[in-house]
C-alpha cells in the first residue's frame, strides 16, 4: 500500500537520498515533518502529477516554451506547489537522479556554503534546510524562472479576430436570413 502524500501546498521539497535499502525520497513538509518514501523522486513526481490529473510531459513542454529551457524546468503542479529543480547530490550509480525539487513558495533563504562540494544552503518553511551542489547564482536563476512560470498564464490566450464581412457576403447573408424568416412564417401559419 502506498503511503499517502500530503496536500500539494504542504510539500516543501522532494529530496533523493541513499539508504541501506537503496535509492529513496525524503519528502519535506512545510509543517516541519519528514516522510521517507521507498521510491525514487521521479516516481513521487509522477504520483503527484497523476493525483492532480496532470500530464507531466505536456506540463514540461509548456514550461519549456515559457522559460526557453529544454531540461530542468520549473513544474507548476498545483496552485501552492511550484517545484524548482535543485542538484542535491552526486549519483553513485549511472541512472540515479541527482536532482531534487523545492517548492518555490517554501524557499525562505539562500545562503552560500564554504564546504566542498556543497555550494548553497536553502532554508525552507518548516525549519528544513537543503544543501545544493549549485551556486547561489544558479539557484536564484531557477527561482527567477519559477517566478516567470508563476506569472504567465498557463495557456496561450485566445483572442477573437475582428469580424469583417465583405459587402457581397453581407448581402447574401441578409437574403438568407429573409428566406429563413419567410419559411418560419409559413410554418407557423
């Protein structure tokens, strides 16, 4: 049985981590709790998208158009959940993911670190902090991309074209309307 996920607004971050059982995901919440899920972060991401009836491939395409980035786009999955990618670890095995996701709305502060290989510490709502292998400038750039994604409408706005009739079509349409009126008058009499 799958462990229930918190509501989207309560998710602060998805962090891949290694345990004695293999690759798993730590789900950090804005209330300060931590859930350990025995699946990869990619599976948790797909599960979140499925719970919102969202096509993840289409969402990635839409955000790629908005941000002009082909990989590692921000993912607006719910009104209070805008996930930004963050490189949080170096993979031990080929195929393991090194990217975690932080909720844009849960990031409180970004601070540089002096330790190697960690470059940045992100402080999140709920008292959690995440260390990232990216520089603070890279994290800020991803936060700007997330802000751009949040501020643009999810779909292209449809505008009605100005209706312009050519004079010859207008007279034909007028005659057709007269014919319909006469037919209706004959039917009712």
